[in-house]
C-alpha cells in the first residue's frame, strides 16, 4: 500500500516523474558501463585499458575547450528565450555554435601537428602517446558535436532522447567494436574503435537534430544573436566546464607520467564506479537546470528556493544508501574486474565517500551558470583546478592512486562549498541539504 502511494505521488508530480525517469536511464547506462568495463578488464590487458582511459581523459579535457561551453549555454539560451517567448531563435544559435566548434577543433589539430613527436613522447616516456593524441584530436569535432546535439535534445524538451544518447547509445559503437576486436584478435585497435565511434554518434545525433528542427516550424525565424554574442555568453561556461573536466583528468595525466598505463587502468575503474553516485546528482541537476534559468530570469525566487530544496533532498535520499553499499562491498566490487584491480581499493573508497559528501551541495554545480553568473563560477573552479593540479603534482609521485583520489576530493569539496556560500550570500537560497 505504501509503495503504491509513493508511485502515485511520483506520477502526479512532474518534477519527481521526470527526475526518476532520467535517473532510471542513467542507472541503466551506469550498469551498461559497469558490465562493459568488466568485459574490457577481463579480455584486454591493463596496458590497453590504460591507453583507452588516457585518450578518453584527453577528449574530456581538450574537448571541453573546443566546445566553448555551448553544451551548457544552449540550455541557458533556451531558458532565456523561453522567458521572452522567443524560442524561434534557438535553431540559428545552434548552427553558429557548430561552425565555431569546427573552428576550435581545427585549431587544436594544428597545434598538436606543430608540436614535435619527440617532445610529447619524451614527456610521457612513451613512444605511443603522440600517435594516440593525434588520433584523439582528429575525433574532437565529432565528439564535441555529439555532446552538443545531446544538449540540443534537452533544449527541445526531448529529455528522454537526450538521456538515451547520453547514457546508452554512446556506448554501443565501442561495445560492439571491442567485442569484434576481441574475437578477431585485434585488441590493439581498441583506441581507434573508441574514436571512430564518435563519428557514428555525431552523424546519428545530427540526423535527429535536423528532424526535430524541421518538425518544429517555429524555429525558422532568423535570430539577432551574432557569433560574438554567443561566444561572450558561452566562453565563461566553457572555462567552467573545462575546469570541471580538468579536475577529472589531471590525476589520469599525472598517473600516466609518474606511473604507467596499468596504474591508469586500475584507478580509472574506481572512477567509473564512482559515476554510479555522480549520475544521481547530474541527472537531477539536468532536470532542473533549464527550470532554474527560467525561474531566475522571471524573478520567481520563492519557486527557485523550492526547486533547490527539493533537489538537494532527493539527491541525498538516493545517494546515501548507495554510498553505504558500495563502500561496504568495495573489495568485492573491484575484484569483479580482476584480482589485480583490488590495489585501487583505498583510492576508490576516498573517491566514493568524497563524492557522497559533495552530493550534499545539491544544485550548486549548475545554479551559478543558469543564473547568469558564469564568471563567478569560473573563478571558483579555476582556483579549484589550481589546487587540484598542485595536490596531484606533489601527492601522486609519492602516494600514487591514493594521492590522486585525495587531490580530486579536496578540490571538489572546495568548489562545491564555496559555490554554495556564494549562492546563499547573493540570493539567500540554500542549494545544499537542509
């Protein structure tokens, strides 16, 4: 009877219904990633898994620079235009973003091509790094386009399509490709298959975007936003996004330099499992981000407080039991990937518990961007990146994976705490659990 009342409450509350719907897709995606990671670690050598995780981190960090924040600013523009009843301008804003994305991707490719092969290989003490980075750079535009398209789906209120691409479809090319490579005994091409998958994802998602824009005839009105205006509104978000990705990538880069591919593989497995917790935070924040932008633009502070409070409470109620379970069974979970992966247990526990603490800060990660205070969030995150870089630089050579985990948690706690304090001081809104 109690269960029926809960389901009835969810079905009648649009916010809860949408949150649990997107969360379900994200959980399924996390389980899919978990299963694929098990397959990968059981059938591929730690060295090849480490190379894959290294290029994945490269795409996350450099790709965020190329995107210039468009993946988040498209939601900001949608919220702003919705409050002004001018959604017809969104289509042309997207087109201009694609052109600028291509330009930044091409620029990075030219930079990598100019740097000598010996310089990059000598820095990482690995003769294969330059080739991996060059291939990764060629995939930057396609990776960025697939990410941007996913957010366009969200801006067009195709939330479930966006979550399908974000959490399930994006893994399909890699899963199929890695299985084929294994049975054909061509495992050395894992990185190539991973990167080619983004070409497929970019083309498929672009086809969907084209269809949705074509169906929605109101989106044909010309806009009055120039490339410069879009850039000026987006680049602070780009710096914030880049900072967030750097926080997730510095540890991988330093482990690659001071340890080896195998250590990168062991540590990365722990990071991937940590996403089981982070998807709860992200999925709820994704649901409310456009709403925050719209409510803030409309000066509806009371409703904004309500959304922030409900989000923080929902995040905590779901994450707390997950943290307890994963922490208690940490050794058993890591051993699923292979007995050698248990060496990452200490770092894994630090990451999991740290993520749980950060989950108490609710919508802090999106509020400043969605309320037009991108510059403030940018400064906070850049300070966090500096802290993360220094901690990784000095802790990883001594403590390895544990040092990387400490650096990540310390810097993440810093920016969440400072963001929550700034939001409360500016708007008297408590985005943290209360």
